[in-house]
């Protein structure tokens, strides 16, 4: 992912100011911030669900303790 330097951020800010105007710019920034926050929360929820699913699979893969089977005799019952 390309990184943005200070000059690129300044150009984007000036363009946003020209296009949207100084009255609407704070509302737009607030909306973008709320949306990004919600997306982060959703991503964290998905990550938590995924990790808990993996942890359940690990627990299921462990061998269960069973009682030992009685020893088999060498002679078959007829």
C-alpha cells in the first residue's frame, strides 16, 4: 500500500476544501471518522469470532480420556 507524504495530504485537504467548502468539511470528516470506527469494531468482532472458532477446533482435536479396554485373551470363545 503506498504511503502518503505530507505534500500529498496537503493537496488532498486543499482539494476537499475547494470541492466541499468550509461549512460541510467538518461534517464530512466526522462522518468518515464514525464510519472508520464502525468498520474497525466490525473487523475486531469478526477476528474474535474467527479466533474463538479456531480455539474450539483445537479443543475438539485433543484426545479424550477413556477407560482402558480389557485385555484380549489369546483364545477365542466358540
